[in-house]
């Protein structure tokens, strides 16, 4: 603790933001009056789109309203000496093509892979022992089975089959992620030329069908049924089912008992890092270092990236075509195309002149499901949490379970459902679901010596509290205190280790990061808002009803998560359109 204190006092000698902002300034050159393409927002998808367009010879500028790039994939020094992945906090879904094609390793991206990857401690006393049980899962299948056998030998035997089953489904989904959704409208109603062109868009669907094969009915159930029902068919032990079900609801205003939660689970298991399927890791330097690497790749090819430049509106010519943007300071920047990394709601309801959009389209955008259950809490501590189920060593060094996603209040699927029911009544969950991560356990650059940064991804918290009450400082702190009390039950002494905290409720996530309703996916990852229908039916190809305006963020296919696919896919669609102009 003494070492941590010395590091903290040194850090407090200067402004917490001054050096950080100077080191992460991304303005490249002077602002020009015209570019080929303008990207609204320097979130990771916007940066990916800019990098690909610039590499293809399209002169591109990115405008970011905040002082720092990255959108939700950002690192911020909120508490002096402690650097937080303030919103997004883990990496797995980033498409491998992006990692390779943008040469992110060359541009400074460093990863810390986690193994084991999941730790679920229990609040209990085992028979004949005062040490509570816990479930630790990683890449070693034999060890996983040994862990699961504490609760059910039958489940231990079934687990490898379940993993293979889910891996095959993830493999089937994979081809759908790297291209615009199939153009069914053109295939059935277009001209002969349009029909022939649309055949290529059907290829990923055919690939997926071949992989799924005769097991299509079982996989269809995973995508449509409540994840609790699916898991009940595989397993009998609640700790295992609840641990797996957590990935089916994380970030989503849904319960394991509600149909469609299976897809959210799949969305969290279909990633991988450095050739390891399903692997998750921390980015050295925090998630902002990923955005930095993408920006560096884009800038190396000539892209211009500007911070503290807010786009006020999209400019439209008299002929009904995009001709650039107007910045908040009144500057006009002309361009042939505009790509928006902002949410569909911000793009079409705030930035685009409404007279150029069909009324039905505007109505559909305004009706998107944006409910979010998430309150993110970033915590600085002066020592590692000491869990009853896995006590620390005398030296206090990180143990394998410290590098995991630590699931708290997740021993039983009923707990998850009850937490959801609280939010449906307009109340923060009495026993919130907590995903606790300690990235400094693998990356000591994030905190002073002896100290750590902790990410708490918690739910469920409604956007508006019962009775129409808004989140004020009192409510925000009361909820954070409740979360800390829960952690204290699993790891006594946690509250006494806290140096500082940053509490972000759904309205805070909306205000700071532009996430509508606080939704980390821009809009819900529900089946009626995916693939052909993301963001709305007939407009899933990144193009909008306004010629020259495109979506490239998480509100477009294939959705949220730090994946980059929407940015990459949109860039290729834009490039093809520019060539045909």
C-alpha cells in the first residue's frame, strides 16, 4: 500500500488530463474546406472506416466532438495516476482482417490474453469447510471439467459437447459479419443486372447454411429461445448455467428467461484473438490504445483526424444529395460522402435535415429499442480484492482468477431474472449482476505500483427511475454503494481499498459517449434489429435514404462490441459507390 501511495502522490502533482491530452492529440494538419469523405465521430468503427477509405485512395477526414478519440473504446485518466478503459473494457470481437490489414501491431497494439477467463465465486459454506466454492473456467478443458464436477459430474461430461456445439454456430455466423447483409429486395424485385449483382450478397448466407447443416433446428432454437431454456437442456447445475447465462444478458435489457437472449450469448462467444477462438484479452494501455493504433494506421496513409470538432449538421444540396457537413463553429466542410459513426438516432433525427428523409424511415428510427441496463463503475484501489473463495497470497500478487471476468451475484439464473425484474419496476437491482475485471493484473502500466484499476460492468439500472425520477448524485452514489456492499460480501476489505470511483449510469453513458439510452450497442441486439433489419428493414446496407450518407457504427450490421466490422464493411460499400459515380 505504501508503494501505491507514493505513486499516487507523484501523479497528483500535475493536472490529470494535461499530459494525457497532449500525448493523445490526433489533429493532423490544418482543416481543409473539402475532402472526398467525412466521418462523423472517431469511435473505433469510424476510425476503421477512415483507415480503409484512405488506404483505398479516398481522402478522408474524421471529426470527433470530444478531446480524445475512441468513442466508447477510450482510455481516460479520471483519477490521477489511474488509467481506465472508461466504457468498453475487453477485446475479443475485433475482426482478424482488421488486425492484419491495418497492421495494428506495427502501430503499437499490444494484447494481454487472459487464461483462465471466467471466475464465479459463491456465497456459501461448503460441507465440512468454511471456504466457499467457486467455478474457474479457461482454455484447459480437462481443468474445466474438474471445476464443473464440483457441482455436477453429468455437466462436466456434457461441457465439451456444449462448447463444440456453440463453436460450430459461431463458425456459421462468422461469414455474415464481414459483408453487408444479403440484398433480398434487389434479388426479388430488381432489374436483371441488380439480381445478378445481388447473388454475391447471398454467398455468406449459403456458407452459414452449409456449416449449420442438418442441425439448423437446434441452432434456430439457440437464436430464438430464452437462453435459460437452452442451457437447461444441456446442464443441471445452477453455478454453471448462471455463469454461461450472464453472457446472454450482458449489456442487454433482457432476462435469461426471455426469448432471444441466446443471440446475445453467441455474440459474446464468437470472437477470438491471435488465432485462439473465444479468447478475450486486455489491451495494453487500455482500450484507448486500440483506437490509437487504428488512428495511427489511418494517419500513416494520410487521413486527417480532428478532436474537439463537433459536427452540427449534414449538408444537403438542392438536388437532394449529401455535400458535406457544418461544424459547430460554423465551418463548412464539403465532401462527396459522409459516414456517420454516431448512433442511427443522432445521425437521422439530429444531424440530418428531416425534409430529406422519408417520414416512415424517421418514424422507424425513432422507435428503435434502445433500452439499456448498464451502469459502468470504474474504481481505483490500493490493493487487490481478496475473495473468500480464493484468498490472496501473503505478498498480494495477482493470482490467475484476478485476470478473469469475475461474476458476482451470478450463482443462480433466478438471481439474474430477479435483478431484471427490479429494473422493469423502475428500480436499480437489489442484487445487481456484476462483471468485475482487473486489467492491471496483467497490465501494470494502468496504475501506480501496488495499486489497481477495476472495471465494474453492472446491471440492471433503468434509464429513468420509478415515478419518472432522474438519476441525481444521491441516487448514483446509493447504487454504487449497493454494488460495493455486494463485492464486500465476496471479498471483505474491498470497500476499505477504494481510492476513488467514476459512476456512469445510462444517462451518463448517453451524455458522455453518445450512446442512446446508455445502450452500449447503439440499439438492442434483438432479432428484430439484426442483419436485414439493422438499423431498420430495407436500410441494412450502410446506405441511407439520403444519397451519399452512410452509417458505419454499432447501429449498423453486425452491431455492437469492439468489432470494427461495421466500419470496414461500410468503407467497402462507400468505395464501390464512389467508383460507380
